[in-house]
């Protein structure tokens, strides 16, 4: 399949347009370096056009009714299924992930679309009792209006879809700004699917641009009532500050520094497999990835031997090769930064049990141990295939180490006693924690999000309903109220 360069345009009010900016975003294949397409950036004026179109269209969409919205979402589910192979190929080209990873993303995005179909039919009102005689309290759940979405590059099709689909299902309109490293998979592709699914013009708009061109206009524009951002905590802090000053609601899915904990009674073979998957899925470019792998000293030697052997056996190379498990990182700049990070850690005293090489954007896996307590590397997000092994002495020590992080997104604990694992998980300060599983998990029906610098707000299922609707209380007095004056 050739790359769909016809999607390398802005999508505003149902029309595919060339941006009016003075420069282009170039979309590269991160493995081959091949230029896939170029997109002339949108300007602040086009941000205004997109938001105004969304505002007009949303008024009609909100009153169109659940059945009309459900029909569009059902069509989108069908189209993703029919175009599964084409979407998979596009993701491999644009992101450099393996085929298995791309197929996983498409399959998961389709599940989120199915969840959104059901969200169209969620109850939209409650009738609540009142202490006053003859008074009826109605609480209506209404769409917030227009939502601005700033999407990430690592799982762009999924991350955009899991926000756009429920927002539309609940009666809102959306404007998306995809990451410049994934403008098609995270933006134009989603617009084309909904366009073909019969979504009325203006309800979904895609602006391919950069803050260097539009500044903060995407956040500051008066139309959007909610800003949903997925990306680094550094940028997320800025988004939150700007939005808060304008009384806009924010949903922030930010960086992570997740830990996978191996207690002394764990099934080590299973724990090794979970740790390898949790750390090296999509080259570790996942906010939920297990940066830190904590191992009880009672099983440290045995686990370390098995883990390093499994990591050393991972094949790096062409993501289109069925045997490849580690493809390229997003670009050469990131590859150089990762290499410098590892070199610095070794110079500071860490030991490399596995030391991967760097070839262009391809970074082979590395496993480090012996980092001194308080090392900055233990407290930051590592967006690449670098694993840190950290020993501990008993559960209390493990909980202390896990919580000794400014982040609180995901994590996992492995133990023979599931309820022991649940007790451990409850002591961790974070949004999500998994017993005998991977740190990288998502589920359309379960609240997703982090604590501390990993974000605020939740998505998925009922949490998405909370995120993209507002409550309105309307009371009705039957009979006449007796007022005190």
C-alpha cells in the first residue's frame, strides 16, 4: 500500500484544505528515513475557523438524538474493521512500530469505538427527590460543547480515537491537533473514517500545525470548554496553566515512571515475560512502560539472569520483518538523547548488563543496574528501550521505592498471592496498578489516568462521560411555594 499522502491536509468544516502557514511539517518513516508527505501548517486564523465550525455544528448534533449519533459510530466501527490492513500499514510506515504493535493499536481502537456506540445511549437525566413539598429535581447530563484534543505520537490512532469517539457519542464537537510526528495516523486518518461514516461536517476538525506557528491559540480560543492533552508533563503543565486561567476543564494524560515489582513468591518466568513486554513494547515509547523493574533480593540473581537473557534475545531492526521486536525510536534526535542518557548513567557508576548499540534511529535494548539511590535517572521518564533493575528488601521497601517518584501513572506487582498483590497495589500512590500483569494496559470500560505529575482527570467508560458532559439542575415546583417574605 502506498502512503495516503492525499490526507496530508487540514480538515476544517468538512473540507480538505491546504494550510495557510509559511512552512511545512515533513512526515518521515523513522526506520528508513523516507519522506512520506509534507503538510503546510495551519495558522491561528484556521484555528478560529475550525472552532467556529465545530461550535455551529455541535448545536445541531446535540439535539440530533442518541440514535443518529449511534448510527455514525456504528459505521465507524465497521469501517475500521474493513480497513484494518490499510490502517496497520500506515501506522507501521509513520511510527516505525512492528506489525504486531500496529495490529494491536487498530484492534484496541476499534474496541474503544464499540464502547462509544454504547455511550450514545447512556441515561441523560436523573429525577431526584426534594425536601420541599411538590418540588421535582431534574439533573440533566448535557454535552460540554466543543473539545480541543492535543494528541501524542506513540499510539496516535488509539489516543485520538479514545477521546474523539466518546466526545462525539455524547453530543460534542471536536477539534484535533495531532502530534507533528504522527499527523496522519493521529489526525487525518481519524477524520477520513468519520467523514466516510457519515459524520456531519464541522463536528470533527483536524489542524496539523505546531505551537511555533499558532502559539497558545488552540488552548486560549473561547470556543472549547475542555482541553484533552496527551504528552509530556512539561508541556502538560503549560496546557493546564493556560486553561485554568480561562476556567477550562482539562484532561491530562502525561508522563510516567512506572514500576513493575517482583515479590519473592512470584512466578519468575511469567514475571520476566511481563517485564520484557512492559518495558520494550514500542521501543519503550509508552507512558505506562515499566521504567523501573524492582526485584526482591531473595530472587534478584535468578530473575536478573532470566530477564537479561530474554532482553538480549530481542531482535532489533526493520519493523516490517515478522521477527523484529524492537524497531526505531521516533527520530534520530531521540536516539542520540537516549544514547547520551545511558552513557551518563554508566559514567556515574551504573552497570550495563545488556548494552545496546545505536544505528540512526534504531536503539537496541539496554539493561542497567547498580544505580545509586537518588539517581535522577530513577525519577524521570525514559522514553526508549532502557530498563533499570532495582533490588529491594521486603514489601515496605518496595512500596517506598515505587512511591519515591514525582509520577503516578501505572505499575504492576507479581506475587503468588493475588490478595497480597491487591494490598500492595492499594499502598501505591498512582492512578492504575495491576496484579500479575503488565504495566501497559488499557480498557474501554475502565477509568484511565494518573496522579501527581502523571496527569489529572480520567478517560474511558463512565469517566469519559464525566469528562465530556456537564450536569444541569432544573427544578419544577408543582403547586405554589410559600416564601418567607
